C-alpha cells in the first residue's frame, strides 16, 4: 500500500514538472511560439497528401495539418467483397 502511494506521488510530481509554466513565478514571461519554418529547420520535407517532416537526428516524423474544418475519410482496413 505504501509503495503504491509513493509511486503515485512520484508520477504526479513528474507530470507537474513537465507542464508548461511549472516552477515559474507569477511574473514569468511567456515564450513565443515557433513558426513551422523555425521548428522544421534542417528536417527533410516529404510532400504528399499530407505534408510531413522527417527529423533524422531524433527519428521523429512531424505531420503538418493546415485544414481543420474539413472531413477526412480514415480507413484502417481493406473493403470486403
């Protein structure tokens, strides 16, 4: 029981530390948001139906979503006859 409580407290503490603004005073200045060009500088652009950026250093694949108000048909399998 004590072990469960300690693990829960450690997890809550780590989540709090990862939140934006955690540990800053009330008068802290907010950081400005980076543009897509600044954020993807040095990454390989993969143009297609969706614009993708491949970060070779970290192995991350970034998806750029430019249209939020349109529908997109997402299918996870093939149609059966």
